C-alpha cells in the first residue's frame, strides 16, 4: 500500500508559476514509476507527465511540454511538478499517481496506476 499527498496548488495569473509536490509513503520510492494527471470541470482526467522510478526517463503531454518539468527526490520520497508559463487552460485538479512496486517504467495511461492522491486545485486566471 502507498499513500500519496499532494500540495502546492493555488490561484495564479496567466504566465505565472507553481510547484506541486507529492509526498509518498509506504513503499521503496524508487521501485515504481509515477505520474501527474489532471481533470478540468466537465472533462475527462488527462495525462500530464510521467517519470520512471530512477527519474531518468520522462514523458510529457504535448500541451505542457517545454512549460512543465517533472522531477523526483528518491531520498525524500517526493515527486515534484514545476509549472511555468501557466495558461487558463491548465486550470484543473492535479493528481499524482503511482504504479505498483516493480513497475519502474513510465506510462501515459491512467489504468496503469494503482495509487492516487486526493488532488490539488490549480486555477489560472487570465
């Protein structure tokens, strides 16, 4: 079992930045890949970015490439999402997610993730 707790969301103007964190507990942090997903009101949950267990391999959605950066600190059991040049279209609840132990490769598919945080709201005003 693993527990995930996101933090760092908030209200920001377009062009601004936010840094999300996701603290994990319960398993060896480097033994599984993680990802960020988001869900805007009235829309399906969508993939944002994923990172391998070691942190060496990442994949981004086209909509956030060159603006968002995912990273992880395996010594601190924490996943990060640095979001720059935010746009109103980035407004959503952001969720961190973890794959099962041993699944170290990143995945863009939400079905591949077994554990989810409670979500943190990001609102970008124009």
